[in-house]
């Protein structure tokens, strides 16, 4: 098989990738814009800034719970376009309110909730659409390209966004992020082609049946011996990784006296590892097999987080942060597209949207809860203690990876209800 870099996946995938790229770069430019606006414009305190991140993600996840079944039985491209337009409209309301002098904290919180819910619905729809668009043997190539785009936008976007804010004001990157969703909708519209409407099964009447339908994604994942350990691994891993960001920021910017540009560099530079890892994923799977690569990358990423607890002042401390983050991000760059491909291959076509929605909702809720818990822990003990505990727990995450290899491309179909 031709390497992932040169293999063509067709014009329609090209438009889908372009739409994903433009929204990813927009999100990269807008990274951290809401906390910055909350602090500089609204003069919010630490508690409000933390609430903006955690509450927005948690409420968005709750709002997205009924979206999984709704997305499953609709054409996916219109759903993706609708979520892009919803994010464009809500994000665009922020600079408009800022210009009119009526921007408030509640509006930022509402926008955060809407965007978080739309993100989950969009991921569910795009994952299901990708599975129908790309042959199974090309799914890893496609997911690798998405992953490399994500990391590239993370490397480039935040520094450019910071420069734009310094030159043109705090609302600048929010405008760019909003416009990127509009351009993404245009790109998805340009894919063209017909899309068959999914068959809607007969539904039993009653509140119990409706609740069961909402929970179908979780029921499917938990009944799958292939997906269940990865599901818990994703919640624990993502929660612990994201939970370290606030205590690490306090440690670096406060107690160790790192300058803001050093803090930004410590997070932006290692993202090159994510780009490298995502480009290596297809070649590694071709040589060693999907299961081995997922195990090795999942175990490899577990060893780096604990090193952040040993950061010291000065250049040596900066080097420790960059090395730990580089190792973690490189392993994630390999692991993430392999996981995404493995998950799609082992999910029945009529369960993809609900499975991905349940996965995203659970991961978002886990991140929100873990971030809040580790904030309390860092306040009660110290940022360094919180980082050390997260690192030690992260060492156990490989235990939640599937130990045995399953036949490739098999989906576990739940019994009809």
C-alpha cells in the first residue's frame, strides 16, 4: 500500500479534509481567547475563569446527550453544516457584543456551552460520514491526516493568535474562529454527491423506550469487549492530561517565575511531536500491526506526565517541560488516529453516531470533573503534589487497553431492540 502522505483519497475526502483544516486553524487561532477576554475585558477572577472552562464543557456534554440518537438517523452532511453554522453564529455574537459594549460573562458561558455541544454532534456526524466515505483500508490514512492537521494548527495557531490579540485587540481571534466555521460549512457543502438517508427503526412507545434510546451509545460501548476498555482508558487519560494544565500553569507562571512566552513555547513546541507521530502511525501499523502499535503508543504516553512534577526554575526546568510534553504528544500523535480507526472498524454502521456521541460526552464530562477535582487538590496541597498524583495515576492507564488482538474490521453488533 502506498504511504499515507502520497495516497489520494479522492475529491470528496479532499473537501472534507479542507473543511476540517480551516476550522482547526481557526480554533488554533482562538485558543485561550475566552479566558483572556474574561480576565482582560470582564475582569473575572480565577473562580469564574475556571467555571468558564469546566462548566461550559460539562453543560455542553449534558446538552449533547440527546444529539447522538438524533444524528444517527439523519444525513450527516446537513448535520455537520448545521453545527458549523451554529458555532459561527454563537461565536460571532461575542465580538458584536464587545463592539457594542454589552458583552458579559453569562454570554461567554452560554457560547461555551453551545460550542461544546455542537463540537460533540459534529464529531459524531463526521465520524459516521467518514466511515461511509472512505474504504476501510484507508481509514487510518484519513484519521492520520486529520490528526496531523490538528497538531499543525496547535503549533501555528496559538502564537499567531497571541500576536493578533496584541496588535488588534482581544476579540480578533474570536472573529477568526467564527469565520473558520463558516468556511468549513462551505467546504462541506462543496463535497457534493448524494447521501442516503438512514433507515429509522420502529420505536417502542413510552418514556422508558425513549430513555433507552438516549443510552444506546453507552450500552453498545459497554457491551463491546473491544471498545469497553478503550472507553474507560480515554476518559481517565484525557481527564488526567487536561487536569494537569491549571496546576502546571500556576507552578510555571507563579512559583517558578516563567515568562508568558516561555509558558507558551513549552506547550507549542512539543506539538511538533504530534505531527511527527500522526505521520508515522500508518507506517508503524503496516509494519507491526494495529493492536501492537496501539498498545505500545498507549503505554509509551503513560510514562511522561509524572515528570512534570519535577520541574525546576530556569533553562533546565524549561527543558524538562518540553521533553515531557514532547514525549507525551508524540505518543498521542501515534495513538489517536489508530484508536479512531480501531473504534470505527469495530462499531456497527447503524451505531456509529451514537457511539461517538456517547464517547465524546463521557470524555468531556470526565475532563470537566477531573479538572475541577485537581483544582481543589492543588489548592489543598500544592500544584506539584497535584501533578505528581496525576502522573502516578496515568502510569496505570495502559491496564485499560485491550490485551488481546481481535480480528481486523469486525464490528460487534448489539441485538436488535
